[in-house]
């Protein structure tokens, strides 16, 4: 059946070549047009490869890569490997035995292999899906679209490609011009931090509570977070979003008032990019409140401020001071008048924010911050996966303080690994790690080889994909991997970013507040090639942020 299908595709391409100038070449449906000579086809292809191809995905223009796509003489559409995910939702990653694999967002995958180009680089005959050339590696979109049922239309005459699949590549969905979680009943009661420097903990607990509302109206303990963060801090020391996330990710909390065990397990937290207001709004609308940081020249209600207008409950700071206060963004109003601020910003529009100074501040604890504020929306955290505490039986981890710094080879990719010893007969269910860039590719493997031996490591591929937003993520293992009691195993993750950098999140002793750091509680590794690994505790005095979750058998 597969051979017949491919022979039929060849026949369709040959037939379509005679009609393309006045019509479309489509991934589905019929093609209409006038008969055209091979010379006209060749000239049209040459023109597109020289001038570029106008690309539209779900109607949205992708003009920035117009000159990156090529058309072969056989009318195959070649898209650079690094752009294929954005345009089609497909992911290319390394499989076993140095092969390449193509996968869609539903986990369906196929061995793509590697194919050669013609000696003159003319891209005349394309035999496979992966097409390496002297300039870059391409994906043969025409063949991939057939395999993964992606609809498209190629109009050679107009020099345009229209792709239709289940995601808007601009990342923008229709959002209202104003929205309030408060009006929607998605927020718990306002509380007060008093005279303590604990805004970070109050913001983090309120953000998680908002994810559960209105179905579960819970009150989590800020004090438990402060006392069990693992950092060397007190109520007057202050804190930040990193501390809150590491507390949640390590299953220490959130904890109800008067309780000692985690009521929920946080398995994902996203970090929308700085000043990406569309992303922040989507997170609020879909998930919950977004914890963010501002600079405030006051510390409690009633104090005089150069930037807060008490009459309109609005705040706008346009200086250069670093953030010193955490709040929760819980809504927005694109038309909020700039005249409402003590000093008028350049534009209308503001975020509705929740504070932790009690109901006496602002409008029952809430106030507006201008879109033009220097710091709002730069440092952000939203908790997007708040699970029940019985989601997994066991957590294996060595990064109780979380993402303190980053390690890498200043390349576009890195391999990270953590080794553990099972405490029962178990099944590996999921792996969690941090990403540092938009649209970061990952591939997860398991090995039972000794990573410290210096020998080539044999790995079993488990799953791969792309993560659009930086943050902390848990990836479910699709097929069961059984582990025996007392068995040593290592989870291995390959991370790839668009730009060179340091992709491996690590825990290390950075200052006096990280004195709780324990370098003896893990066995972490990094690698530049995925074959030989170096121990990070010995070489860099840090732990890899990479957890494994199992169920008992």
C-alpha cells in the first residue's frame, strides 16, 4: 500500500506540472490551469528561488523567511529545518543510529533518514524528506505534508505558498480589549504581607490559587514557602520568582494553612518573554494570574509616592531602578486612559494587578499599572499545570534550589543527564527540566550505562518535541519503561535552541542565600555530542536541573 501511495504521488506531481501557472498545486483537492511547457516551469522555479516565496500559514504572513524557502525542479517545496516547526508544527530531531526523525505535535513520528543533493547543488531530484545541502539542511515539505496530512496550496504563478494547520504561527489568538479575573470570580481574597519583605511569596501563592479558581477555593501558606524554600532567608530578606518556582517544582508545596504536606504538585510554569504582552494576556485568559515584578517607591498603603495616583488607583514608573516588588497581573484594559496616571505615559492601556498590602491599598487591594511602566512584564511566571498530589508516586531530583544559573558549550545544543538509583520496582512516567528560549527542541532518552566511565553511552529514545515558551516543564513518557529495585538509570535530554548559548539550567552556590545548596545529593552530567559525558559536580560544582517521576509497580 505504501509503494502504491508513493507512485500515485509521483503521477499527481507530473500531471500538476502541466497546469500550475494559472492555478494552484495543492496538497489536497484538484488543480486547474492551462498546459505549460517545461521551460516555463523552469523559469518560474528559478524566479521563486531568486526572489523568494510568499508564505502564509493559516492566513498569517511569514515574510521574514520569504527568501529561505526553495523549490526544486520537481516542484518539491524545501523549508529550512530550523523553520519547519513554526510553519508546519512538525519537529526534526536526532533519532537512533544518527538518523533524523520527523514528528508532529500529537507524537506521531517517522524515520526521515538523510538524502543527498545532486553534485551541482541544483536540487533537481529529491528522493527523501531530509535534504542536506552545502548551505543548510532542508525538510521536503511536499512529502512531509503528505505523510502528516497537512493541507497546502502552492501557486507558482503568484509565487505563494499557503499552509493550513492547527496553530496560528503568529502566536496570537483573538483576545478581548479588556479582561478581569476579578470580575470573572477567579481570584481568592486579598491578603497582607504586613511589614515583612515577603511580597514574592504572597504573589506566588496567589498566582497558583488563581489557577484553581473558581472550582477550588484554596488558601496556601506563604510562611511555609518562606521557611521551606531551601534558601538562607528570613521574612525580612526578600525573595524572587526563582525561589517560589523551585519550592513548587520540588514538591515542597503549596501547603494549606496548618498543614505540612503539599496539597498540589506543580508540573509546569511558563516564563513569557519580556514585554510580550500578548503572551501575558493569553496566560491570564487561559491559565491564571501572571506573577511579575515592578519597582515601587512605597512599601505599604498610605505612603507618599511620585508614581502612584491614589485617586485613580494607578501606577506608572519610567525610571531605571531595578524591580523590588512582586505583584500578580490579573487583567488588562487596552483603553485605560493615560491621563489617569500621576505622570502621563505615552500610550493608553494598563494591566490590572493584585497587590499584597491588604484591602486598604488601591481598589480593595487591586490597582492599574501602565503598559509603558519600565519593569512590568519583564520578569514573569505563570503556573500552568497544578496537579493532584498523587499524580506520581516518586520524584527523583537533585536541584532543590532550582534554576540558579545556566551552563553550556556556547553552541545551539547541549546534552544533559542525571543518574539515579531506584527505591522500588518502578515505571518511569515523566521527566522535567527547564528551557531557556522560545521554540526550544528537546529529545529525551534513557540509559543504564555508567555515564562516568568515559565510554560511548548507548541510549534508548523515548520522546521528543518542541516547547514554545521558556520555563519549567514536565514531559510524559508515552511508553512504559520498567525499572527494577536498586537499579541505576539515567535520564538524558538533548536541548536545542535557535541561538548559541547556555541551555542547561543548574543549581550552584551563588551567594550567601544559597548556602543550603547540597552538591552531594546528585550525579549530573553534560555532553556536547551525547556520547561521552562529564560530571558537573566535579567539573563545575553544580547540579543539573533534571527530575524524573516514577510510579511503583
